[in-house]
C-alpha cells in the first residue's frame, strides 16, 4: 500500500479493520460472511453475488 501513497497510519488502520482470506469451501465462506460488517468485491466484479450472499447472511 505504500506504493499507492497510503500513509503508515492509514495502513495500520486498514490492517486492523480489514481481513484478507484465502480461497475456502463455500460453507466456510458463508459462515464468514455472517460475521462481516461489510463486504468488498474486487475491481471488475459487479457485486451481485456478494450482495445476495450478504442479504442471505442477514
């Protein structure tokens, strides 16, 4: 993130607030969605599946 011009304090807050997870089985992914406050999609994805999954997770 330093190459993007994000200051050190911003990187620390990002790392404290966000989690990046490896690929996982669907059941584990759906359980993780239920624990999240918000979900972000990668660039180039429309977000439809993520929005539907978040809706189903409550």
